[in-house]
C-alpha cells in the first residue's frame, strides 16, 4: 500500500471513536471466574481516535497512523487487532461465508494505548458502526451489542458512545442523564499500567452501587455527587505507577478544576471544569508545563 493510497481525505467512510471516561468506578463484587463486578458512570469525551475505510477488492487491511500509531507494533495491527476482529465478527453476520472482507482501514491513533479511556474498545466499536454502514449489514442493535460483548468488556458501552451506567463487567448498560454543559481535561503521563496488576493490588473491599440520580441540576450538582463516589482502582494504580498521583495533583491544582480522578484502571486521569473553554485553557497550561504528557481539553460528546 503506497502512502498516496492512504490519503484518508479520499476515503468514503469515517467514524469517530471517542474516549470513554469512568466518572466514578466502584468494584462491587467478584465473579466466580475472578473477574470483578463494577458499577460505573461512563461518559464520552470529544477526544478520540478516527477510523477511515475505503471499499476495494483487495483483502481487508489495517494501517495505523497518528501520534500513538507507532506504539502499536506489527503484532497488534495483525489479525489479533480488535478492529480486524470486529470486522471479521461483523462479516459473520453478513450471512455469506464465502465472501472475505475487503477494502482498506486506516486507524488514526490519537489516544494513548492501554490507558483507561478505552482506546482499543472504542476502535473496535467504531469498526462495528462503520462497517455495518459501509457493508450495508443493517445488523440489529441487539446483534451488534452481542458481537461487541465478544470483543471486550468495554466494547458494548463504546458501541453506544452515550452517557451510560455500566454494571456487571460491562454487559449491563442503562442510559443515564447526560451531563450539563461542562469541560473536561484528560492527561496521560505516558506510562502504561497493567490492568490485571491494578486489580490484584486493589485493597479487597467492595463498594456499594452508587445512588445515581435520574437527572442533574447543573455541573455543581454532578460534582457534589461524584465527590461522594470514587475510583476503586485509583490507589492501586498510584502504587503501581506513582506518576498517576502527580497527574492527579497537577490537574486538581488548575484554576477552575472542580474535581480530578483517574479513569478506568489508569493511567489516564480527568478533570472536570465548568466550560470546555476553561478545560482547554487548563490543558494548555498543563501541556506547557509537561511536554512529555499527553494532554487534551474540551467538551463531552
Ligand atoms: O478487560 P481486560 O482484558 O483489559 O482485563 C484484563 C484483566 O484485568 C483481566 O484478565 C482480569 O484479571 C482483570 N479484570 C478484572 N475485572 C474486570 C476487568 C478486568 O478482574 N471487570
């Protein structure tokens, strides 16, 4: 594939893969197979990867570009990559067992990899949405959600990319009230944190399911609620990766920051602000002070 052939401005299909952010995350129990049961309020940020697709006769291929593209090695852009697995799973729904998926996929990897904001899951979900459209599969929402679940615990919520309460290990999704207008900063210190290790290092306590209200008066109302909740994995992630603690302190120290917390199993942390503009200003200051960090500021989707 030549570089010119990868000019995504000429590609027929594009789909955003927004970052998921766990505003609170409670470990509420443990399944017999060792997986932890969660209760989490999930929102989606304006930051995200972007997936492009150009139909064509050649066997389906995936090319990864963008700031974090080089982090994915050859192995992870091969058949095991979640985007290609999503494509092949969707192909199974098309009914034809003889036709192989074809065309060119380009993934602009703008989000840090394995960082608690669902990058790989968002990419797989974007592939399901995009290829369902491009291949005119017209899969039902239930079929797409079932496929998503086979690809990973966070893929179903990323498929919907709306504010959701997520329970179980990610399979129980309930629509939740959209947040009032606010801003968000996302910061990643550049160190990958091992999810299994963070779960292992967590203190053994279980937290109750949060008393999530049906609606919000304003962002102050959201923050007052969130401050009563937490991320059950934050302390363990700070122990495994001390820079997470520095990131949290630096976000929390920004003018206008209403609260700072880690997302998922880390290492990415978020800060909430009254407006997207306030978040962008804080992001600019953080970026100036820490050129090695990945920093984003803006609004929610
Ligand atoms: O979902 P992911 O594949 O990133 O999970 C990696 C590991 O993290 C799992 O194998 C498991 O050890 C742990 N985990 C867990 N409970 C969850 C999600 C992940 O114990 N809900």
